[in-house]
């Protein structure tokens, strides 16, 4: 009768099948792993119980006695059920740039992982990569994974190499009651000011310093005079001649429309340097001069760039001109509010 009910009722079939499966699984929990052992005395083939993790076989089973197990000695381990009479020896030391994550015990070997700042590649710990300017960290590197970088979204920036820092939001000048001198880019923050002064080139670079008998202030004024008649066409030629990532056309036009003529080259090189942070400025100028000379550039352009390149190439004045770049960034006449350069 019950067989006919089960045959005619699908739900009853499922209940019977589930009950049988559960009963089998419950019975399996009481069954220990076995191994075959040939008794050397009786020549009987016995089915002995294996030893659990953390132990090893001390004495094999007989027809009358079960397997006898003993705890692994110090600095030894057994991770799984087995029938060996010895335990494995623990790893003695971690590899280069690795630290101990877990000490060895009777059931686990010593575990090692890469030290902070490194991640595992195959069998070696490699330094976490840094995100370049314009990119921020979205996931920190771990002992088993690399740093994850993503390009800064609109309204955010990252100005330096870092393996830990995310992109930061641009400063909201209007929200602070200040005036925007320069919109932020993917590699620089917005510049704010409440000043209205507009210094001339000679005023802006009026801090005179003397090095090796050369009056640097006079050279700076000379640079301003020799490059103050450049046109948009001249700037585009310089842009095309510089190595690496090119400054965008709209950014070059923004330089002409917002900067004083004597500041064109400084601002153009500043934009180029932001896009090519890993390239040397002096070498970039030398490359530009070679290209312009081969392409038959105007004499006044070559003459002005040659003077500027000589000053930049002088080790004692290189850092001073980097400061001059920073000083220029605060010149309101050059950085009026216009469309962000990275959009």
C-alpha cells in the first residue's frame, strides 16, 4: 500500500529520498578514515583506523587492538588524517621580505606572508606600485594583492606618486568666499585668492640672487623681454616639439587668453611638466630646440628658448626656476577663472 502511495505521489518520493540521504550522511560521521595494514605476525590484511591531524601512528592495529596514535613532537605537524608513523617538519624560516603570520603547531605548518608594502607574485614579495599624479588609490595593496589605481574623476586631483592616497576633491574657492585664480586639474588643486594685484613680469621676478658671478635677476628680466612677443602659432610649435604627452590645444589657447605675453613659455612648460611628471625639464627643452631647429622655426623663437634652456640647465638655478613656477601660479593676471584644463 505504502509503495503504491509513494509511486503515485511525487512529494512522497522526495520525502523518502531526503530521509534516506540524511540517514546515510549521519552514519558516515561515525566512520573513521581507514588504511590497509598487513599484520607481520598473522599475515592477515587488516583495516586500521588512520590517525587524526596533530598525531602520527605509534602502533598499527591488530586483530584485537585499534591503531595507537601519538602527538607530533615539537616543531612538527600533521595537517590531515594519515597512517604515517612520523609528522612533517615545520618550515624553519620565512623567505626574504616575509613575516610570520602564524606560528607552527601540531596541526599546521608555519605560515608566512609578505611584509607591509609588498605583495606576493609567484613566490616573491614585490613592492606595491605607486599611483602617479592624476591617479588615486582605490584599493590598498595587501600581502597578496597589488595596489589598485584609478584616474581621478572630475572635481578631484592627485598631485604626487603615492601607494596609499586617494584622489582628493578640489578646493571650493567660492564656498570659502574667495576668488578662483585657477581651476583644479587632475594633478593640481584649485587656486584661490582674495587679492586683486597683477604684478608685471619684472616685478614678479624681482628677487635677485647671485651665483658664480652671474646676476640671475638680469637673466630673468632678459628672458621676459626676449619671449614677450610670442604668438599662439609659436606656442603651438613649441608644444609639438616637446617630448612626451602633448599639452592640449584648448589649454594653449587658455594660456594666450589669460596670461601675460612674457609668461606664455613659463605656463606652457608648467602644463607640459604636469602631464609629463617623470620627464626632465632641461632635457625636454633641449629636445624641443633640436626639433624646432630641424623644422626651420623662427629665429626669435629659437633665440628665446635657447636663453631659457641655458638658465634652466644650470644646476644652481634650476631649483630657483621651480620656485618661479610656483610664484607664477599665484599671478592673477595669468590664471583667470576659465574652463578646467583637464576637462
